[in-house]
């Protein structure tokens, strides 16, 4: 079932990321009965970071340790983590921790000298890509990766126009904020950017997405900016999770190439096995990108990101500017990332994402039969979305209630989507069916108690 | 003595970073007799990174471990590190390594929950700043820090024009590359950027720098971009190290404020005690910036950067866009950075930089009396520059010879400056007088053997 929240004919509401955060943000102005230790930390935080720094929850979490899928508070309470996609092989994964501890005591330097671990990692990483996508540049963050990808596309095409989705979030640099409408609520798009509705149903999702893209390309061409590329998160996380039908990206990728642009797959969220179908989100759609960007889970929390592209694209960019990243791919980051890749492969975490994610999605859909507030449960692998509606309209207030009600039941979760009404489920990839049961049952209970 | 290399009347040569790198870069096309293991690593590197990826030295270094001021190659050879400013409290510093090992096994999460170490670090860091500079935002790199600083200045002033120095390097994002002329060799400056000569002598350095700035500001105002701020590395690293006379920045900062712009001090290179005078490079000049950016040595190689600014500036920026950095200030990065700060403070590394740097500078100046190739030795603390000249003109070929000759003598060093003729000396801050002796004597020997 699809709701007006995802209808492409809905009014072009101002992007809502701030609203979404506000749903779930601590507000120092509100009366509160925080424990003294937590209140003291909040005060320290505001003194150093300023009052605009966003904390999650009415009652912020004071965490002291984490392990697997669990975060632990100072008072000993444990929380099931359904929010954090960075520690994808588990919080404080022992193999990653050991690799980091060993490397940081042995060697940590930039990549203008030779050392082994970065090349072993680069080769293992590139082996997960389709033929042709065989060169990598390491960065420190997904933001830096997307920033570099934009320039690779501009150098290759000589154009600077990009098409993204309406609630896209691709990172925090100046250039990447321009292509992240969700970071610019209420502001007009940058002149060289066009935003199209994310590919939600019903009907011919693939055809509509490609048609919207072609209209945006024509508009960019007419504006004089020209078309450098299509940049999408292949699971459309911040748009509210769009996954089906698998393959819907193919006509858009064809349209991109016909227009001379590059297809940049932002795999910061779906990559490294999260969708359960394959290592990379684009593989679910049977397309091959020109450029792939990655970040978040790559080092399980040690900052590392990367851009993978064809040699010709890397060379064209290098001829114009060149790129060096002091920390990018350094031995500690590479060692952490290699351990992550080994964990994903040896522990079968892609298959686990498919199994546990499929199981959880089925249970969430069944829950939707009993709770009318659930408009739709959707997604792929361990990136799922549960959309809340009331009287046929998006219901962010229910998402907000659920986020806080689940916190009360010791489960951490967040929301996404244009209206902030989509619960986003993206736990560490080591999530088990028993954890899925806890979430589904707590959600059932929370909705019943509303 | 000053040479034409630093004369502001010299022709506006194309920025020369690529040339500088080329001085010191491995060239796969050149015949070589690399050991088989090194040759194999070079081949692996080119397969994964592409042929445009830059390696230092005719005979690239294959490093396997590091300790203090020493890097060790696979064959057991040890090299004195006079190049790397990131591991400023020493390669594989035990306190940093222990802090990282402990934290990565305990908790590593983003800053939207509360945890202690980030606040302890933020408070200790902010305590090193003058009054008023009392809010910090954490990033992962110096590039991300400067990217954010540019937006803070634009939000505060409503303008987008920046003034930088002719060979400035401030980082690798799209926006920061625009204000990094050294990254754009042979290309025109971005329309909103003006580059002025770095503040080198002889004569009234301060007055000339301020006058050049005022002319650039007037030009930005006339162009319609307006003036958002002056962005400088307070030791002018990539311009070739400009340090004297201390205080020369003050008139430029006054001119900046008169014109309604912000003064952004890029402390990525001079910060954290390197100049020997104080914790921050701007303090040598008795000025207080509006915004300070930091990176490289902050976590001794664990990626962390930061922006420090006044509350009003942070708030004005947050009102327009907001900023969140997933890995910025995470517990592992904070723990590493806290250990770095403790090492700097408890081991007196600022005073050590002054002592060893002063001693080394005196010896280098004395060397200049005996070797006519040395046009000038200059700098502050443990950021020194040795300028080579031949027949009164910049002599990058001597710098290139020296870099490779010192590598043969097991000392690692690099070059900077508009003509690539300035040896840059920026070892870990734990450098001792005995290490300075090794460098000076090897340099003496190398020049005598030329």
C-alpha cells in the first residue's frame, strides 16, 4: 500500500530534515528531569559545542560502552541498536579493535610511501566490484567521497549540473550540501542542481523515475549548466527508503548515459552488504555505475571513505587538479577497513542481512495488518522503512511518538523521509532474528499503548 | 638575506605545487633498479590507485614500522623523519596508541549521544584559546575544517569573496581547492578568490601585506563578490615558510575587520605548538582570529579536525544550514586527540619546539655562511625553511638534489614555496638537538658532495 506521503503529485514541500531531527531532538528549553550526571554533561556540551548542537531524544542518552548490537548507558541500562549503520560488523567488533590496536602501535602514515595493508585492502575491496570499476581513491568520509565524485564527473563531462532526489542527503561539504536538498530546508536549490521525486510506487516506478530525470536533464541543458551526472543513494535512505521493484534504476541509468552524464552511486548507506542482495546497493538494480562512493560502515567507525571509478575517469580528473588526502587510506584506517571486509565475508553478513531483514520485513508487514497507522513496511535487507499515516496522510507525530516510546523500551531508532514519518531500520549487520523479534514486539506494544 | 624567489615583484608564475611534487616524485616511466619487493608493491599500487597516484622519491620508501622520529623500511633501514608533521607527538606514540586501543574496544559512536571523552577533550582544547574563541565543531580533516570555516564566514558576512596567499594550500574539497592556488597550477583563480603575495621580506612586511590585502578586498568589492574573509596558514607553509617579524599579521587583521570580513587562521600546519612560541601560530602575531581551523597533528594520525569560533558565528551558520559530521569527534578520535594534548602539555613540547627549533635554525644559518646555495634559513620553532638559490635565482634543482641526497643519508624531507626551492623542516615535535645535528651535518655533507 502506498500513501500520499510518497505520491509524486504531492506538493513540493520544503525539505524536512530539520523537522525530522526536531522530532527526535533534545530541547534544552523544555522542562526536564534529567539525572544530575546527564544534566551536567548536557551543560558541558552546550558550553563547548553551543546550543545549536543537536542531541537525540527528549532524554539524551549517556553512553559509556557498546558491544555487538547493544549500547550501554552509565546507569547500566542496555539499548538494542536499530539506528547505527556505522558499526556494521558490531559495536567494538573484536577483530576490528585488535587490528586497530596493533596497527596504531606499529605504523600510521600517509600513502606517499609504500606499505602493505593499504594495497591488500584496496585489492580486496576492488574485487567486490564489477569489471571496469577497478581504481580506488581513499578519503576519510562519505562527504569527502561525494565531493570528489562530483569533481570527477565535472572533469569527465565538462558540465556542472547534477540531478538528485528531493530529500537526498550526500554529505556536509560546501559542494555536497549543494546536492543535498534535505540539508537546505526551505531554501531554493543551487542553480546547477535539479531534484526529482524519489522512485516510490505505485505504478511504473522505473519509467516515471527515468522520465523525471530526463525532464531535469533537459532543464539543466536549457539553463546552460549542462548535465554532469545523476547522483543517488541506491537505497534512497533520506527519501524514506525506496527499494522495489529491484531494477528500477536501470532506465534512469540508460537515460543518464544517453545524455552524456555519469551515474554516481552513493553507497555510503546501502553499501557493504546492507541490502542483503549483494555487496553494493546498485547490484540489486543490475546497473553498473561510473563512479561509486562509500563511507560510514567502511571502517566500523574509524574514519575512512573511498571513491571507486574507471581508470579513464580518474585520469581525466587527475589531469585537471589532482587529489591527495593526508589521512585517506592510512595504515590504521586500512587495517580497520580490511577487518570489516573480512568480517562481512567470513561471517556471511550479506546473507545474514537478507535473512534477518527478510524475516523482519515479513513481521513488520504482518504488524501493518493489525495497526492502521502503518501505511507501508518496505526496504531491502537490513535497511527497512516503516511508514506511518493517519487519515491517509503522512503522520510524523506517530513516528516521533514511536521513536520515544521505543527508547522507553530500550530500543534506539530514527526517522527519515520527506515528512519525517518513516521509521528507518538500519541496525548493525550482525542483527539476529531474535533482535528483530524484540523490535517488532516492542513496536507492536508501543502502537497498542498509544 | 632574501632572494628574488620571495620578492613580491617577481613575475606571477603559475602556481607550482605539481612541479614541487614532481621534484620529489617517483616516475614509473624512468628506468629503475628497485628491489623486487618494492617493485611489486609499486605495481600493485598502480593497479589499484592508477598511475596518477603520487609516490615520494625516485626510489619509493617501503615502510613497515615507525617509532618516535624514526621510520623503518622492510629491509631494516631506519630513516630520521624531518617531513611528517602529523605524528607530532612521535610515530606510534605509546600514550596515543593505548588510548586508541582502549577506546576502540569500549565505545565508538557519533556525537548525538552523550559521552564523556569528547567533552573532556573539547574543554581542554578550548582552554588553549584566547577568550571569546570558546565553541568548537569537530570534523575529520583539515579540509573539512576549512570547508566549514568558509561557510561560517559567508553566513556571517553575507559575502563570498576570500583572500588567500599566492601558493596557499588549505585542503582538498571543491570549495577549499578554490582557495588553494597551489592545487590549481596554471589555472585561473576562481572568480570569488584573490591571491596576494605571502608576507616575505625585505622591508615593511606587515605594511606591504596589509596593503596587498586592501587592494584585493577593493577588487572583490568592485567585482560584486564582496569580502567574506582573509584565510591564511599562519606559518605560510606552502608559500615557503614566512615567520618574521612576529606580529606582521596584525595590520592585515585590522584591515580585514575594517572591511567587515572575518580573519580565519588555518592552524592545520602551525597549530598544536609547532611554532614554539605558543599553542597556536596566530599567537606569535598577537592577533585573535574570528575562526580557527585545525587538523593534521590533532589526533597524531587518527583522523580528526576542528573549527573553533565565537558563539555568534557558529549560531549564524547553524541558522542557515547546520552541520553534522558522523565521525567528527567520535570517542576514538577524541581519545587520540586528548592523549596528544596531554603529551604536548606534560612533556613540554611547545618549549621543546622553541628550543630545538631555535638551535637548529642557528646551525642552519651558520651553514648558510659556508654554502652559497643557501639563500636563507628561516621559520619558527619546528617549522623551518631553507631556501636554495643559484646565481641569485630560485634553485629548485638544488632542493631536489638535497631531498634525494638526504634520502640516501636516511633522512626524509620535502620542499615547498612558489618555486619549490625551499626545504621544509617540520619533524615530530619530540625532535631533539641530536636529531637536529644529524640533519644539519647530513645537509652540510650533501651540499659539499654536490
